[in-house]
């Protein structure tokens, strides 16, 4: 943990500045998802290609988040955080000028570098400047900012695309980044590392990055390249790097990731529940804009409003779920949240060619209620199972798992959707007379819906795995609480 070098600062202004960084990254994620169908159309690229606008961003964050977290512990959190603001803002400007899908993906990687620096330091900076008696309140406000950014992203993105084009969504966050960067110079205190002479685990960082990159690239491209030898080789090589990484971490005096944390069964079950939750639910974030735009032909502004259902429900539910979790075992609340999410996801199997907007909104709202009831109590259960000295490490681990699951979830979504879509398209074409080799728009939309439903079935099964993981840790949490009481 960092030591505050000076006391001549306002902790609430610090929270405001860090909130700007959080708001910028969360809004950016929402507006980008809304823009995906229009990016695909503008550059004339397939779903498999446009997925990398999101996947590359998440992949880079998942690969390097622990690295910047460790670097901040050694070099200081303020300098890493401020650099992140500058890099993210620059990346946003570059994205708006992207001349091709490939260049847009590259510029999104630049954005991801900045986002990693910001995300790795947000929780730690807040924890450094607020005393124990106010830290919970400050972190609660920070979570509210996340909900606001997630809520605003889709609607803002939709209106900007209607007024201008998809490039405008990247410009929107630039002023926020500039203000955050300029004000951070004076607002943020100098956070002096407690152990500035700690050796950085460069070998571990390299091994971790290679393992994550190769594994995710292999999984993401498996369907497109028919699981050829290169894809299988990448996955096998990633496993080799992961094994070497584990051996390296066990021997290093200051490892990138403290592997002893995984001896905590309560933490492991909570992390698994978190992993399965994001793995199962990210498909909605990715596919829903395409359903609303390609099947229902909604304008971007209306589509943006529809996509506010989940974050709005999360913002309403999360505070109440948190209060309930303070009174009973958090794992009970988290498990109930996952069950509600599962029911909401299954309800999407009822969507069709002529679904009403209010009907869709309510189904998405149910999913948001489940998410809001799950995440805060689940994180509370995880954090409550470790010593306070491990809060920073475990917080980074939670962010890491979220991003890894999101990357893999998108890869799984594209794979399942692509396989089902191709099979049904081939079947329809084969059934057509030779003179009718072009499918009607209605048939194409119906194939999309059936492929969408297939993804919902698969991801619902994944949520069941999350529920099981959450249930398993209940008994252990109760036993642990009883032992602490003695």
C-alpha cells in the first residue's frame, strides 16, 4: 500500500478525480458496444471481425492489468494513473480517425493500455486517502459512478450516432479525459511507495501476458480457422507458459500474483461464481445491439435507450442488495442474484421477429436486477474472506477475472452463434429451388433469432455452473464466520 506523502489534499476532490477516470472508461465501453453494428456496416466486415473491437480491448486489459497494478506498487500510483488518463484519451482520439477496422482495433489496444493503468489504481488510490471509517462510503460512491457510466453509455452512443456517426462516440469521452488529467496534477496527493526497492517480477509479467494472449487468441479464432494445428498449438503453448508462470511465482520474492490466495476455498468459489457470471452474461451485451438493429431495425437512439435496462436495474438493485448482504451471509444474496439472472436470460428465448420494445426492456431489466443483486454481495463475500492487507491484490484479481471471462465469453458467443447461423443458413439455401438462391429478409432475421436463442441456451448452462459455485461456498462461509466468532 502507498503512503500519502502530503496531507494538503481534499480526499473528496481525489474521489471526484478518480471518479472522472472511472466515468470515462465505463461510458466508453457502453458507447462502443452500441456502435458495433454501425462499425461493421461502415467497414463492411463480419461479426467475427468486428468482435475484435471489443475483444482486443478486453484481452489487453486482462493480460496486463496485474502488471500495472504491481508497477504502481513500486513506482507510485499517481504517476501510473495519470499516464493512464493520457494514454486512454489519446487512444480515443485515434479511434475516431480510424481508416479501417484493423486500425480501429489497434487504436482500441491503445485505449486498453490506458484503461489498465486507470483500473489498476482506482481502488488503491481511494483506499489510500480515506480512513477506515469513510472508506466504505467512498467505495460506494465509486460504484455508483460505475453504474452511471454504464447507464449513460448506450443512450449517449445511440444519440451521437443518430446525430453524427459512430466516430463521434469516441470523441465524447475526450473532454472528460482532458479535465481528469489536468486536475489530477494538483488534486491527487503524491503517493509514496512503501517499498520502492521491491524487484518487479518481469519474468512473471512476460509469462502471464504470453499465456493470456495465446490462450485467448486460440479460443477466439478456433471457429474461424476450424481448430487447425496453429490454433491448437497456441492453446497448448499458452498452457506451457501458464505452468512456467506458476513455478516462477512460487520462487519469486515479490510475485506478480500471490498464489497462496488460491488456498482460500471461499475466495476460489467466489471467484469462480464471478467468472461464470461474466462468461454467461457478456453474450447479451455483445449480441443485443445486433438484434435490436438488424432484426427490429431500431434507430440508434432507441437502441441506446433499450440498452439502459440492465445498468438501470443494477443501479437500483445494488445498494439494497449490499445492505441486505450486511445483515445476512453475502453468499445467499449473491446466489439469489445469479438465479434471477438465469431466469432473465432464459426469458430472452421468447424474443422474436415482432417483440415489443417494452417487453424486451422488462426482460433485460430482470437480468439487471439479478446482476445488481449478485456482484456487490459476491465481491463482499470474497473480500470478507481475506485479510485487509490482501484487499488490493484480491481487488485486482476480481477485475482480472471479470475481463478474462468477458473475452472468453465473447469468443464463445461468436463461436456458437457462427456455427448455428452457418448451419441453418446452409439448410435454408439447400431447401430453396435453384432459381431462388437469395433468402428473404424475414428468413435471414429468423435465422439470426434462432442462432441468438442457441447462444442463450449455452450461456444459461454456464450461469448454472456459477450458481453451483456460489452454493458450494455457503457452508464454508458460515463455518468461517462461526470460527471467527469463537
